[in-house]
């Protein structure tokens, strides 16, 4: 074999692995871009039917065609609920879209009657007709929270019955629970409605000035509304 042919063969042997490596980097880059831009589909939203602050029955079917958030709360909650309400209000203001809504389900229906929830909605400054504060049977609500996989304390346990998670579910126009991927490309499933003392969202604090998941929700709601 001539010297020139040997050199050409050597070049080919070098070029092929380099091309393979470059292709792998391209695939990884495209994959990372996919995770950043796309939202994971968790499951269908559980069926629900409850009464809102206007004494109107609201179901998951009524919310089809809208992007909306779901939270569990109660009006007399002295700790995380006011924080969650404030973050929801900020999201409502930022989105300002008739195709966006919020479902706030009370875990204290004995106190949170439609009339009281109407007063509560006025107190926190809720504006959208699509923000429904829902009440109903407590056992039904507890079972619904289980279906969402969002923690709500057992009604029969006096020390736990009004405890609940600060997590928020994001639902798309077709009634699917959606979420983004984290830095490890794993679905986060739910978003936090809390404030934090650090910008990374690792240390919850009622008076914290950081609310990273609020910003993530705003981004992801806008993606779904496009």
C-alpha cells in the first residue's frame, strides 16, 4: 500500500470516531433542549365536582379548554395559605388571560361555606371569574387530594386534619396534569406555592423574599397558553 493510501486510511479512521462523538453531543444537546422546552404529562386530572363561592357547581369538565392551577387550602390558615394566596394572586396578575384559571379547594368545609369563601376571595383580591374557591364534603375532598397525590391531613386525626401540602398542580387545556423537568431531567410533578429564604428554593420561609416556583409556573402556564 502506498504512503498516500495509508495516510488517507488513517484520516478516515480518525474522522469516523470524531463524527460519532460530534453526533452524540448533538443528540445530547437536542435532548437537553427538549427537556427544557417541553412539559411532562403526569396523568389525567381526577374528576371533581364541588361548590364555589358563588354557589355554583364546578367540575373538571367545566375547566376543559383552560390552563389552571389546583391547590388545597383553608381560609383561616395562619401559616402557608396566605403565602400561597399571595403567590396565586401574583400569577393571576402576570398571566391575565381569560383562558387561565385557579381551583382553590378548602379542606375546612365546615367553616368555609360558599358565603365565607366569597368574602375570602374579595379579601385577597381575586379578580378572575375563573378563580373558583371550592367547598363540599370533607371526606370527598380528602379522597380527591389522595387522587391528586397532594398531602391533606386525615379529618379524623385532630392534630393533622387541617394540615396540608403547599404543592400546586398544573393542568392543561385537555385536563392533563403537566410539569417541567428538573436539572437531572426528572419530572418535578408539582410546584411549590411557598416562599423561601434562598433563591434556589431549598429553605421554606413564610417571610422569605424568594418564590422560584412561582416564576416557573408563570413560564409554564405561558407555554401551555400559546
